[in-house]
């Protein structure tokens, strides 16, 4: 089966969790896009929900699908967030932010009663770190912040290179919040909690892509004999 087929299977399982009247956090990324499409079908069939998008791209997709939207100012408590992940381990620790929306994704997840991750099973890892860890930073003082981030990474027992993420046109990527992203190529993160604390101690760091203690469950799709099967981690 192809990646799109597996993403569809995971998203379809997640859409079944949505109940009438729910306040949803709606994630960003390829699998979340499939979720938006399937949720839109249920909305057009009469499902009454309201959602908070985690990026401008998701907002546009939700509006096109007919999903009613709100903000965390008007709806500060959400029932359920459905979002993708770039990596997930068996303790439901995540790396997110491959699409550059990590700040809003984490704010929305934290405002939710529960968060469920949807992905294909290739995103499941024994140890986080093969996917580059995004670190969202303020543009002011970038050089100094970068040096401090490098020191924080080293102090937490990790090693690797740090690079400024570029947009498709080669210029530095600017997030929806107006910040820049440093990609940390670490290969392995033996102690995610230690790295998280070290990064938070750097004043120029706005957010990082380690999502710890936020996801309550994960829906992971894999293929067996040409058929999509679902593995559940945690509680969904």
C-alpha cells in the first residue's frame, strides 16, 4: 500500500472519534490534511463541530471543507486535538514541526483535554532523533541564540549539526508567528526531557519540537498483505 493509503486509514480511524458538539484542535501536515478532508465530509452530512486550526494552511483547508472555526481566545478549552507527528516513541513522546507549525500545534495541544496522533507506522521509533528536531527562535540575536542552542544540545548529551531552515525559494523560512527555525540534526535523543529543559533555558528559543506528555494516544497505520491495519498506542 502507498503512503497516502496509510494516511487515509489512520485519519479515518481518528474521524470516528469525533462526536457531535466537540471543540477540536485540527493539526497540520499531510496526514492531518486527510483528516480535514474526511471531517469535512462528516460536517457536510450534518456533524456539528467547531475547530481551532494549528496553522494558516490548515485554516484555509478547513474553510474550503466547510468546517466551522474558532480561536483559542473565544474557545480556550478544547475536547480533542487530532494531529500528525514526525516521530513517536512507545512512551508517546513526539517530534513535531516538520511543517513549521510547532508553536501553534503545541499551544493547541496544551489547550485540549486529549491529543491523539495520526500517522503511518514508519513514524514509530525506538528513540527520537532521526528526524531533525525543529527549534523555533526569535530572529533578533540569531547568532547568539544559535550558539546557546548548540551549547544546550551538548549539555543534554546530544551531538549533531544545527542549520537554519530554508523555504522553497532558498530564503530563511518564516513561521506563521514570524519566527525562524533551526533544525537540529541529532540522529538520537537519549533523554528528551533533559534536552527540552536545556532548550527552554535559552532566552531566544520560542518553542521546540519535542512534544512531551501531551499525546494520550496514537493511531498508526501499516500495511499487511495489501490491507491497512491499525496499531494503537496509549488510549484513543
